[in-house]
C-alpha cells in the first residue's frame, strides 16, 4: 500500500512526513529490534524518492530512534545495558537537577499533576489508548517536572532525549499499562509536593527503581530467550 506524502494540509516537508509516520510506528513497537529500513521499499511505500527517504531516516537517527550502521543503513538498535544506563544516567542528572531548582524556588507541581490526570483519563478510555499515547502522557509528566525549574535550557535538554526514552519504554510494555503508570505517578507527584529529601528520593526511585530496573529486567528476558533459541 502506498502512503501519500503530499497532504496539502500538512506543512511539514516530505522527509519530516516520512519520519513522522515511522516515528509513530516505532513508538508503538511496530518495528522490532534489528529491523532494517530499506530505502527502496520505503520509497515505494511513501511514493517519494530515495533522497527523501534518506533525509527522513537521518531525522530518526538524530532523535535516537534508529542507528545508522555502515553497509547496513538505518536499523532499530538493540536494547543493551550500556544504552539503558546512558539514557537513565542522563535522566537522573537532568531531572534531579531540575527538581532541586524547583524545590528551592518552591515551584508549583500542579502542572505535573494535571498531566497525571490526563494519563488517568487515557487509562479509562475504551478502547484502550495506543502505546505511543501512553508514553507521550508519561513524558509530559516528567517534562512538567523539569519545567518546574523555570530553566528553558533544561527543558530543551529533556526534549532532545524524550523520543529515545519513549522508544525504550516499548520494551517494558508487558509490565506496565496506562492505569499502573497513572497510579505510580500520582504517588510520585504527591511526594514531590512534600518537598525535601522525600521528593528527591521519590524521583530517584521512579527513574532507577521503576524505569531502569524494568528495562534491565526486559533485557535479561530478551537475552534468555535468545539463548534458548541458540542465537
């Protein structure tokens, strides 16, 4: 099936439209680890030239959603401990630093609570939400925590890693759903509002004890499955 890339109502460039469609699919977990994006197949699918496809794939590489390997092109990168640790260490530095600034300024965490309420509404929706909608809502909660620091550079830094965080969360989809994430984050915001060490410990636990630990468990499961299959 050919997907049109020429919607006149869409002001994005053709590479941005290609990247946007593939991004949505990646964040829904539609392309497994190791998937290779073949330029000729994508060019036929989107009815555009290979140069447009190449430019669109570069946008995905810049967002951390795919990697470019020599002689292989753009592929969905495998989960690894190094990758998990790098992104979650980055999150800890960024989010805990922002939280300390927000606590010092006695910032209002009401906007973060409002994002939790949006996630709760998603959880109650029938039929259930797409996974990318869940991770978008989850990301909005953490972005609101960073925004509470009142520092635009921190917000921009979070934005640069947000898609990669969302992609990593596709690996823990069997362990979480919108309802569980909403419950966890409502408790988190309550502790942030308490301030002090309670707030800092709660955010650390959310990043390390929930996010990082769940991904490392998913990695162990994947490695065990690969061993059973003899890979």
